[in-house]
C-alpha cells in the first residue's frame, strides 16, 4: 500500500505481510515519481495518433481505445 502525504512531501510504503513501514522524503514537485504522470505522458506522446486531435470526438474515441487496451496492446515498464 502506498500513500502520498502532500503536506509533508512523503511517500509511505506499508508492507502488511512483513509488517514493514518505509518512509521516503520526495521533492515538492516530482512527476517522475508519480505513476499516473508517467502513464499520461506515454498516452499523450507515444500512444495517441496525431489524427486523434482533429476533433473532440476523435480524441475521446482514441483515448478510450488506449485506456481499454493498457496492459495488452499498451504497456509501461516502470523500471
């Protein structure tokens, strides 16, 4: 389980099975440590075709296609 505490700029990782608690101090602005920022960057710059930006309907259709296929057609390596 991960929890971000914005007031303290900490990431808390709790491993319940082993009863470990690890606290990491992170910088105030650190999008590279936020998983959703990495996924949105991949969607925006790598997975959405240029044609998706012709209209809102096209963008919506292509975005739903990408989101529906994350893990099969679209993968992110977080290592």
